[in-house]
C-alpha cells in the first residue's frame, strides 16, 4: 500500500524517523561521554540532542498516524498499533528524561543524572524494538510501499 502521506511517491514518515533515532542515540552517547570525561559540554550536547529528538519524533508521528489509518489489513494494523504504542512510550521516556535535566526537573532527582540516564537507556531499547516492528511493517507487509499500482494490504 502506498502511503497517503508522501512527496512525489516517497513516504514522509520513513524520511523523518532517522532524525529522532540518531539524536536520541547520540544523546545517550553524549551522556556516557559526559560521565566518563566529566566535561560539561557533553551534558549540554546530550540535553539539546534529546530535545531535537523529541521534536523530530513528534513531527514523524503525525505522518505515521496518517499511514496507520490507511492500513486495511487487521493483522498488519495490530503490528502498526504496537509500533505506535512503543513509540509513544519512548517519546514519554525521552520527554521525562529531558524534563529531569531542566532546572525544575533536576530538583526532583537532586540534580542526579541517574534517573534521566536510565530513562534514556530504556528509551533507546524501546525505539530498537519499535524500529524492528517498523521494519516488519515495511519489509514483510509492504506498508508505505508503492508496488506500481498493486496493493498488498
């Protein structure tokens, strides 16, 4: 099934998802480097890449929702629903991690990076599972794939 949210036949959702994935993974790497090197620049980098990932994921979600409602096959729709649920969970985890790094949020955890770091680790694990489900949707079920006029789902 081709994507209803596309530009020149190219689905928008898969075009956008690499950005939040890369930013969130790099944010986690920046946290690890910050802990390892105790360089405040890495803490700042982790904070802003986390924020960029949140914004990018929210934008990608808009187009993912459009694609979701175009799915007609119930079995494929169930996979897509789990993909969406896990992505929402990841977005909440990363948003909580981000908030706990702000001045107000840091007061809740005594300024410790332990909980925000744990949330980021769980978030990265979540997007790994969700990415696998996204691959399942595209590569096994042809979601957002234009088969030259032939519909699979």
